[in-house]
């Protein structure tokens, strides 16, 4: 069965255009064509299975990439946090105190919610390494906050910070004045 092609000749003032109407009419059905020479249905099945395997590999790669993005998130934010802490300065006022407070709060909150984050990473092939990197990044953020507190003088690291707990020295000798003239 061959389809009838309707050739129409349109004349235009500027040029002549040929149109071929290849659409099916309502009363026509699509004819069944024989397979071309060299076509094998086994080959088609193998191509379909290769495509499915490629799609599965792409999905696994995408899951791994997304998991690594989640795991490296705290480490990627460290340079920005260092810059913010530098810009906040080392004087004690409301803005630097709020910045240091957030530097403490965010990693602690992330470490307390680590179960929900690790549920997102469970599908990955490198789950253990990603968990270690996520935890390490949050601990590095905490260490940056502690360093900033030390630079601001908020940590009691000097002996003078503990004077309230030191007992006053006992006098070993008393010297009383000399003679009046």
C-alpha cells in the first residue's frame, strides 16, 4: 500500500512554490510497512536496555552529585563566614555579638538535625564519607565562632579573667614607719 501524495502547484506573483500534502485523511489508516533491510528487533531491544541503563546511571550520578552538594554545604559557606566575621570587627557591640551568636547557632542546629540530613544522603554510594564531611564542616564553623569569641575577648583565657576566684594574698610582713622629725 502506498499513500497518495497530493501535489499542489501554487503560483505566486514573485515565485512559484511546491507544496506536498502528506497528512492522512480521516478515512485513511496508517499502512503497516515492512522492516527495512538490516533491521533487527533484537537490536532495538538492546538499544532500549542500553538507554534504560544509561538513564539509571544518570540518575545515580545525579543523586551522588546532589548528595555531595548537601554534604559540602557547610564547608562551602566557611569563606563567606570568615569574611563576615572579618567585617564585623573585634569590638564588642550588638552587630558582632549577633554575628557570633549566629555562627554558634547554625552549626549546632545543623548537628542536632543531622538525622534528617543523613536521610537525604542514604541513597548515595558514598554515604559514610559524605556524613563525615558534613559533620567536619559544621565543626569547622563552630571552631570559627570560638576563634572569633577569643579575638573579641569573650573567652576567659587570661589569668586576669579569673581574679574573682583568686583569694587575696596574705601579708607575710608588716612594716611600720620610722621616726618623726
